[in-house]
C-alpha cells in the first residue's frame, strides 16, 4: 500500500523516482495513508458506535421524528409592541475543556431564579447555548406567578436563533426546543426570542454569563448533556497531523528534504 501511495506522490509532486518514501508525502502535500485510514476508521466508529462506554453522537433526528409541516412551530422574534412579564437571559460558556450553561429569569424586572447546568467536556459552546434555552423553557411551568404568560428569551447566540428558524435543521437540541415551545404555546404561553450583544454591559446577560462560567468550573455538578458533535470528532481525527509531523521528524531518510521543509 505504501509503495502504491509513493508512486502517486511522485506523480503529484513531479519528483524523481529516487525520492524517499517519507519525503514523497511532504513534497506531494498529502498525509500518510496509514494515518489517514486510521482517522477515517475512528470517525466511522464514533459515528456508528452502539457501545455503552461511548458517548452518543449528536446525530440529526430521523425523518420519522420530524414534525408534520402543518405542526411546525413558528419561532417569533420579540417586539416592542409587547410588554413581557417574564424576561429570560441564557448563555453558554466553554472554558478550555469545561462547558456550562446559565439561565437568569426575571419577572417584572426582578430576578426570581438562577439556574446552572454543566455539560460534558467534549460538548461545544453552541450546545451549551441551546441547553440553556431548553432548560429555561422547562422552568416556565414552575414559576410562581403565571398570570401573564408572555416571555422573551434573550440569547447572544445567533447560530442558535438561525438554527431554530431554519426548518431544514433537525439536531436533537433544536428539535427539543421547538417541541417545548410548541407545547408551552398550547398552554397559552407567548414565547418570543431576542438576540442580545454579548459582553456589552447588559447586567441581566452578564448574570447569565457568570452562571454559565460557574457551572463550567463546578466539577461536582452532574452533567445534563453529553452528546458529541461531528466537529469535535473531526477535530480529534486531525490529531493524525501531529503523528505525521512526529514521524517526519524521526524519519531516517529525507534529511535533505527535511532541512528545507521542516513541517
């Protein structure tokens, strides 16, 4: 297999046939085929694994679980024409490999509830933002004063808002948020969404940000979500580049080529 790849590399790099196997990869600008296969195999295994020891992949919902087009919930933006009795600020935080979500709930401008949630370390910041919104919606039925059921959910995640409005996206968390909005709407709740600028001196949003940061750093807190994203899996596959670099540096052949192309 390596000899075949070497011939391909020579064609790509237009090199002499005397070039070493290791140097041919560097001149052709391709990754060692063994490392490439190992990475693809790892990606396939993580996507299709059913083992209990592995975290679940954040796969899109199957088509059988999509709502009927007539039942799709219309995600609406907040408007100045409505005075919202409940204002919710949500935020997600990823600090290194620690991930958390925070929710600050205000009723008539008074902070009535603070919530913190921790996600698995491999989760993304977008997942944390979405968990914060989902958990905020779950808090609504337990609020003490439900006379005026008008709610605005404020988030600084444009990605999440765009995903909620895009009916072609059917990820697990986006689907659960839509289902929760649909259920609460049937219970006479009016739920609108609003985008706010992050770290812009908005006190309520800063409270949610602080809660998310505290949740991420609280190692005693249980995880509420642990699905792994495709981007996280793909980034782990890129570790093959480091292996390639290490092999290139240890190679006995191609010393002259390595003196010109160290990485």
